């Protein structure tokens, strides 16, 4: 039981005796309302935790006002809300990198989301052949589209491209040798290193050439009766510049064929349309690699393709059949959710004239600098008002990146806000920038920018709806004032 009301003296130190019981709090009208809303389990648990926390604070000296019942019930309500908040949040990507690996990579098309909702709220024909009524194969839902879009004879899909490479190597080269140029032994995202994947697949890596130069003769010399595969890896997240030499897929395809070997190509960020048609730097297409004579090509679903996390494997019927038959295929298979997204996304490619509008990643990459600058102008003044006088805000030209290992050296002309303390070189300016970046990250829809050149830069290329930023400026101002 709580202490009688007369004994509570405002402004004085609380004592343990004044803490009410869980039962008492939950029987009060506000407590009952919380239970009505969330059920007894969550509310009782939060109530016990709250009282335990207060018990410890009481011994450290706590104002008695915090033990009044309305204050306790408000604290309990806030705890329930907090306990139910998801740590997984939609954020606003103003980093200037369109396909940002840490921010979920490709944004999905409305058509793809609609298909997920339509298919996942009921049973579907994931592995059921509606024609024969017999068991079906999930690959068959996307294989015809992938073949049509890449010119390949056959296709299969797994969980991501790392899995696609692992499975391809395991199926085609376990216990055998795979020849790769030293200039292509890539590491992606800190955990995917070609030599390690090779080992994981039970294949032996034979490195040829040097970091900057590999010649056809290097490959030729490395071929032996133990060789299964020549592998070409697209060096997607870096570029070797200066004196370089590498052997193209066309020459390697001829060599592989003459030597009775297979040629595999890990494209990484395989594009399905010629990006130069949209005024963007050209990336190699999966169709190019198939046309040139690669036996198998692997690429990601959530990089330039603009779909879900997935690993796409296209190639000759014979090779794809071997890959499908490998037991790892079952372990690495794609789940129905991304498969539904992938199928709907691939279907968008059948109407290429509409693609730049429908595929968010492509739409963002195609945004003109003047359109981006207009957004920057629109958000500049309100942002300036919210941050004055601690920070200055100006519209400046910027350079966006495509990201996720695509086109590592190309930049897209962009614009955004450059935010800095009035004296950016003064001591404490760095701390002020970090404080601002933290306040932006703490918003209900966190805003992620990039600190460089003594400023916090917000590239607004990916800000399609400025109100998402504008509506949060009052909250930002409050956080910074606190
Ligand atoms: C990104 C990338 C991968 C890994 O693809 P995920 O879909 O992220 O698993 C593998 N190889 C290359 C060349 C890549 O660029």
C-alpha cells in the first residue's frame, strides 16, 4: 500500500515505504486502461521494472514528487510505448550514396511491395504447379524472366550474391582448381573475400598475374588437368588506375572453350539495362557476359537491379542444372518474400520506357542536378531557422555516388545543404558537428548525413518528399536546445 496522501511532502526525499505496489498501480483507472490496451503481461512486467528502478533511485536520493501516482502511471505508459518501439526504422538517406549497403541498399518499387502484400497474406503457388497440380519449383517463377532479360538458357536464384558465388564454386569446382586474376581477389563488405569463399566451397584458388596487370598467357600457363573453372570477378567496389592490364571476358571465353573449361563471371552489381541510355555511366550487363560466352554469371538482386536481397545465377542449361542439383542449393535458397519482390521487380523490366519512373533506385540515380537543387533550396531556409544561431546552412553543389560497389569512381552531379558552425575551424566545431549529426540520428525518422570538410553535408538527391525532413525540424531544434 502507498503511504497516506498527507504524508507526502513535496520537494522532500522519498523513502522506500512510499513506493506503491504493482497491484495498486494496475488497479487505478490509468493502470487498467493500459492493461486494456496492451494486455496484463507487458504492463505488469514494465510496472515491476519501473518500481525496481525507482527503488534503486530512492536509495540514491529521489524527489518524492516522482512517486506520485499520476507521475508513476505516466512513466509506466511511456515504458510500455518504449518497450514496443521497433529498433528497425525507416531513415532518410542524405549521405549522397544512392544504394547504401548500411541503409538497406535498393529501395523497392511500389509494384513489388503490392505483390508482397497480395501474395503473403494468403497461401500461394510458391512450389505448386497450377497447370498440372503437381509439386512445382520456386525457380520456375522467375526463370523465364531472367532468361529473357539476360539471354541465358537457364537461371536459378539464391539468398544473395555471396551465396550465388559459393554455390557456383561448390557445384562446379569442389576439389578442383579455379583460376582468378590477382587484380580481382576482391573483398566486399568486410566479410566476403574471394579467397575465403573459394576455400569455403572446397575449391582451390590459383592466382595469376599481379595486382595491376594480368595477361592471357598468365591464365594459359595456370591451366592444368586439375582446373575446373576460370573465374572473372567484377572489381565493383574499387578501381585500379594507372598502368593496368586485364583480360576481358571475350578472350577468356575463347580460352576456356579451347581448354574445355568453364568460365564463370561474378558481376556483383549486374545491371539488366544499359544505364548509358539514362545518361548514367555504363555498367556491364549480365546479357553482355552471356553474349560473350560466359557459362555462368552471378549478380545481386539489391544493387543496380533495384530489387530484394537475392543472388541471381544465369547460364547454360547444363551448368545451371549442376548448380541446382548441389545440396547447398537447398540451404541457400531464396525465401518466398524476396522471391515475390524479385518477380515483380523483374517484370518491370519488360517495360523499359517506364523503368526510370517505377524503379526507385534508377529514379534517384536519374534525378537531375537542377531538380535536386530545387529541393535543397526548398529545405534550406526552414533548416537555417531551426539551426540558427549555432549553425550556418547553405545550398552547395555535391557529388553523389551510386554505391554498393557499383561504378566506384563515377560521381553524379547533385546538390544539398552544407551545415557548419559559424566558425568551422574554431576549437569545439568538430564536437558541434557530431552533436548535430547525433541529433539528426535521434529524430523519429532518423536523418543520416555525412561529415566532411568541416561540415555536415546533407545531399538531397534521395529526398523525394521534403516534408519528411521539414516536419521534423521543430523536433530537431528542441533536441539541440535541450
Ligand atoms: C556485392 C558483391 C558480392 C556480394 O553480393 P551480395 O548480394 O551482397 O551477397 C559479390 N561479388 C561482387 C563482385 C560484388 O560486388
